[in-house]
C-alpha cells in the first residue's frame, strides 16, 4: 500500500556539527571555548521535513546517507521528530554528508563541508507512487547536487502536478557557475521557487531582488520568492507582486533560516492561504529558527506559531 504524506521533502541530508557563537576564530594552536557543540540534523530536505513535523504537518524525507554512525544518527533523529524515513536510502560506499558550522559573535557563519552520500542522489530516487500521493513535492539543494539532472527531474515534477500536488524548488549555489541551463528546463514545472538574493545573483548576474524574481517568473516559475534574511523578501506571482519586511527576533544562529521559511510557506500553501499570508507564515517560521543554535532547534511548534502570529503583525506591501 502506498503511503500518503502531506509533503515529500527530497534532496540534501546532512549531519551538522555546530558551535554556539564564539568570541573569535582561534589562532594556530589556540583553544577557544564554546558554550555548546551540537551534533544535529542539517540539509534542506531534512530541515524542512522536521520543521513541518513541528508544525503538525505529515512529512517524509527522500535522500541518501552513508552506512556509518552519522547516517544512523541522522535517521534516528528524523524518526524521533516524527518524520517518515521509509524512502531514505543508504549508500554503503560513501560517508554521510557532514558540515562543520562555526559561529563567531558579530560575524556570518563559516562552513566546512563534505558532500558524501548526497553525491549519489538522483531524481530517480524520488518514488513516483509517493509523488502521486502527496500534496506538496519539495526539492531542496538543487544545483548543488550534480547527480540531479533536469531531464530526469522534469518527469518527476510533471507527475506531481498531474496528481494535483504543488511543486516547490529551492537551490544551493556553491560558487560561480553556469546554472541557467539546469534551471530553464525545470522552472516551467515549478509552482514556488525559493532562492535567496545571493543565489539569484550568482545565477542571473542581477543584483536587484525584484528584477531577479521577475526574470525567474519569465523563465517559467509560477511564483518566485526572493528571500533576503533580515531584509525581508520579494514575491512575484500571477497578478501579484509583494514586498515583505522581516520579523525582529533575538539572533543566535542563522543556520536553517531559509529552510524554515520554506517550511512556513509550504504550511500556508497546505492551508489554502493567499500569497501574503504564506509570506507572513514563512517569515515567522524563518525568524523562529534563528533564535537558537541548530537548524531546527528554535523552530515554532503549531501553538507557538499561532500565538506569535496573533501578537506580531508584519508589514507586507503590494508593489
């Protein structure tokens, strides 16, 4: 029997090693103390799945881990957080992907990453029977995963749409490259495209976030949201253009904030909300993430989200 899930989250899965903010980077041979060193879940697909589960949404993850201790830890953590891991695959010949994230007070994060089992992930790993029985298909980390080719991904997204599911695409751009050919084929099958402004600039060579959103919509995406961290977001969709501010919360660690925004926006989609309300929910869930060390630690539960939304308005204007 095929399992039905609200959201099928496919893509990158990582074991994160995260430091709480330290005073400075150590000099050679120097020991710097951190209040906390956290081994936790990372990667777009795993983060979004856990965030959705915290909101009471049924979520399954599709991806790859290694046959090592970190793969077991990741799978156990996902299960403990009520995420369906029945479509999680083990790649015995490679290690689980890992990221070392160093937080320094007043500075952006530093990342040291090993790609590991994510290099084996393919579009064909996404089970079509599961695609036909979900309400939203989310793929996170596209463009970073070299094995995920547009020609193989298009039939998967087309099948999701044919079954009545919404398709949501997020990207990771590791550096300068010719990304457009991999996007031009898939964007016409994407209902919501969620790059941040820096990723969009690398892809398009365009700095203005509104023009970035317009360009991606011209390439076929139905709705485009350009996120900009604490500077808010722009949305361009069918007959609507919005500019949203960001919620102001105590900042501890920005890791996972974009994934939390995606989870919140998807939650709004599932509840039939319009673009402005989806932006508001996405902004709230994204803001909740940065209040604690780790990708999902600080993310709201459903009651916390509803209380926050009741008491905290967000300025969203039509442009």
